[in-house]
């Protein structure tokens, strides 16, 4: 294996990380794998492998918002509903629960139109 690594030094402690890198690069480019799945698969080396990937000029994934209104709603599996909430003055304020995602989106949109924006 050549010394093409930019952030992972060549020593006995890093052999395992260096061997995992080619598979990590292939998996990281596969957008069907989520960041959570990659983190679990490559624990405890995920951050070091990602740093190496970035140093080699790889494009780092950006977190995407699930909707155009920010992350002000989420799905609660236990309740089976979408919850609209926002942190205001370091306290989470609850704005209702909705059976459908569209109901939650509409509530967030309504709140934004009425001065709820940051």
C-alpha cells in the first residue's frame, strides 16, 4: 500500500484504518447509505476516514432539510403523528400534532407567515 494518505500517518496503530479506507470511500459515495449507517459501520474510525476522504478532495455530504420550512416538525412513531415544535428562548415550545405530514407543513407555513421566522 502506497503512502498516498494525507491525514492518516503510516504506523502500526493505523494499519486497520488504512485498510478500511477503500471500502469507506466506495460506501461514502453510495448515496443509498445514510450517514447514520456509515457511522455505525465504521465506528470508531468514521471521523478519521471522512477527514481523509475530504483531504483527498472528496465532496462531503451536506445535511438536507426534509422540508422547505426547516426542521420544525418531526414524526413521532409512538404517537403516530407529526409534531410541530420549536426552541424559543432555550425552551421547546409545542405547536400541535397532526395526523399527516401536510398538516404539519401547513401549520409551520402558517406560523412562518405570522412572524415565526428567526
